[in-house]
């Protein structure tokens, strides 16, 4: 009986120490996970629709089809792995200091711009996430490969109706 009792106590001690070790390991892992920087889910590899994010709301009249606008812009290739989704920069009007003048809806620019500029107000800034089919599609353009999604930051400088 004494031997059985000793075995039970020894077995209880092993199980208790094992459970303590597991709970300590879990607590340690939880503490490590809590102190680690939080990550977000990665951006989609492919954009399926035009994304519009206003970073500054302007004032005055809104851009409509047929309006002539002047915009400063910077364009990047879309990179789903980059924290800001911006890959290589391929163009900007800021280097020359001269904004681009365009008639909205007149097919002077890519379709994503014609759609993405609508509703902006002077002084407004907007980020456009343009899927390839609203950009340069399967043809590409210059240093923009075919089937490439684009990211543009645009600032509406002036508006003439």
C-alpha cells in the first residue's frame, strides 16, 4: 500500500510539474505575442476596383465630367508587400513644379483618373488605388509593365468648369 501511495504521489508530482510547465510556456508565449508588434493582413495581390481615399478635403465646387482641372500628382507601381502599398515611383509633376492640366472625362488620362478625380474640391488631396484594367491594362506604358496596378497621390490645384 505504501508503494502504491508513493507511486501515486510521484505520478501526481510529475503531472503537476508538467501542467505547470505547459501553463508557464503558454503564459510566456502569450506575453511574447503581446509584446510583439501587431501585423495586419497583407494587402491583396490584385486590385479589383478603384480605391479612393481622401487625405485632405478641399473647398468649393466639386470636379464633374467636362471640368478642366490642374493637379499635382505622384505615381507609383502598386506593391502589395509594401507598408504603404507603393512600389517604384514612375512619375511626378512635383519635380517640375508645374501641375498637369486635364479635362476630366475626355479620355486625356487613364480611366482610373477620370473616375478618381470626380468629386474632389480645390486643395483636396486623394490617394487613388487603380487596378490595371483602369490604368494601362495589358499594354503597359513606358516603364509601367503590362497588367500593373497603380497608386497615385493627387492634389487638386485648380478647377474650371
